C-alpha cells in the first residue's frame, strides 16, 4: 500500500474547525483512492477524541460506504502522543 497524496482540508480556530465532507471525498475521488486515513491535532494536549471527532469519523465511514472507500484510521495527534480510532477498536 502506497501513499498517493495528502491534503490539508481545513484550519481551525481556538477550539473548533469546520470540516466539509465534500472536500474530503472529492480529494479521495480525484486521486482514485480506495482507502484513506485522516488525522488532526489537538493543540490543547487532550488526546481523547471529542464528540465532534467521533461524529466526523462516522460521517466519513458512511460517505465511504456509498463511494466504496474505506477509512483506514482517524488519528488525533498531540505534542506527546496520539489516539488511533482503529487501535482503540472504535470502528
């Protein structure tokens, strides 16, 4: 499995970021990708995903089902560690 590209989708404010699912999926489709991984940071250092993080993950999974695109992982990064939805068995 090779990485064929990456793209920054959004910049956040102090405590939130708006993510447009159409930007994520259009990037995937333009690359002819069949699997994706997404990641974002938590500058606060809180490693645990928020309710919004979980909601985004579920939206990506559902959109991927329609388009036959598999979400490999959603990773939340902090300065010192990370949280992997896949490693934690969240999907």
